[in-house]
C-alpha cells in the first residue's frame, strides 16, 4: 500500500480493500486487511496482511479504505547495534516496562531500518548522539540534536520521554478544518505606533514584509530592531492565542516562550493580533 510511517500509519490499522471505485461505491470489498506488525511499515509504503482467511487480489491496483485506527506510536527510533549502545537498549527496555497509564505514557518503537525512524541513536566518544531522521525536519536542514546525551540509562530514558512527547504533539493535526486555512500567521519587523494600550504600553505595527517563506523563518536578527507576529482570524469564532516553544535542541515543549500574549480574544471576521518579540524585556500585544 502506498502510504506508510510518514502518514501516521501504525500496527493494528485495518483496511477494507476494493477492486476499484465502482466496487467501493457498491459496498463490495474484496476482504479485510491489517497492519500486522510495525516491521511491515516503511517510510512511505506498508505491507498489509489478511485479517481473516485470504484476500484474492487479481488486479494490479486496488482501493484501500481505513476502517480502524492502529495503535498510537509516539516515537520511532533506530539504534546502532554494538556493545557501546547497551545503555540505549536498557533505556528502551525501561520504557517498555513502564506500566503507568495515562497521557504521560508513551509508546516508543524500535525499527531496524534507519530511514523508517524519526530519531537514530549511537554512542560516540562515550556520549549518546541523536540524529534527526524525520523527513519533516531534515527537509529544512535539521539533522542532529546539537547537544549530546550522557550515556546513562536514566538520562537516556528521560530524553526518550521528552522526544516522544515532542513528536506526539508535532504529529497532531488540527481537528477543525478552519484552523490551518482561515487563521494566518506572519512574522515581521515591528515598531511602536502612536497609539497605546490601556496599560500605557505602545501598540506595535509592522514595518516590513512577512519573513515567513515556505513555512520557515530564516533571518539574521538585528539586535537594534524589534520583531513580531501578526495573527489574523478569518473565522467567525473567537480565538484565544496561546504559544508554546518546541525546542529542536532538547526536544522539550514549554510555555516559557520569549514573548508575551495577553489573552485578548480575536472576535469576529478578520480580527488581528500583533505580538511583539523584544530582546531581554517583556512585551505587550494588542488586538485590532
């Protein structure tokens, strides 16, 4: 099947297979297939197995419709096999033996093929080095976690949890269709206007173009300038922005972001929020 790990597929997912679109519309499937093992999932393809009996596919191409989601996998890792890497495998075993239930329990799967992983680990110079294999990050030049990890089971286990938490939320899709399509974000140089908010802080306004290009902000920061974000709400619903920092250095998610949001609702159609990002000082936002 022409979808795989990058599409969020995991063990236990089930599909009804149809000969063509016409048989799908008539409700006549050839059979029920499933993803029987994590090892059957490649980066962009998957081998399906019959769930009950055999499925006779006599056509070169068919139509697979997912009928059940698979087990949630938060992180796929690959570990170079060697004696030096034993602490990494011990940390993975510790993770697998965790019996605690709840949102803090993460499912981490080891894959034999490095290209099928999101992170790859090995020990170099007595420290653990984590390579970023996830294609979403590598496409933008992020290939390695910049800081090594102490080759200690507890430290590695802690990093696993941070990484699984990071990729779990990174892989989530908005449940409401208007979020990615009708709410826009811009990053630009800003400066104070002649207007002030209720607390006496100057309101910010843009002084340059949008610096986001192909979803990436690549800018050499001028310490003498201010930068900010403009959030545009083109929906009819109120929006209460809140920001989190996804750190690609430690794979931690925190709310200790370098700017400050006042929780002012963006109400009605085409409401705007300017958020200033100042260096070494608190900043204020204003809705318009």
